[in-house]
C-alpha cells in the first residue's frame, strides 16, 4: 500500500514535543533498521523498520519510506509503502 498526502497539506511541528533524536536529511539514503528511544524525521529515502519507544516519526514532503514503523505518533507528508 502506498500513501501520499495532497500537496496542500502543511506539516508544522515542534521537534522537542516529538522527542526527535534522529534525522535522515533530504539527500540521505538508508537501508536498515532503527531502534530509537525518541522520535525520527525522515526527509530522504529509507527502506527498513523504525521502532521508537517514545516520540513521533515524521516523513517529510519529498521523502520516501518503505517498511514498517512503530511509534506513538506518525506524521506523513511524503510517500510510504508498507507492503
């Protein structure tokens, strides 16, 4: 399943509120699994699994994520594929 929000959607968040401790930049590519105590921002391309004990996972506009996410909250502006 691939999900993409409409471009008119705007995501504005306070990073401290979401306990962000990992950022994959827009030009970054990552294949693997992340196990974090806090949240994550994915602005590049990632394949794998993200597990966050607390905090949120944020998939930004232009980012692509393929895999599984476990987190308190998940925000998506980019593309995700869980299948």
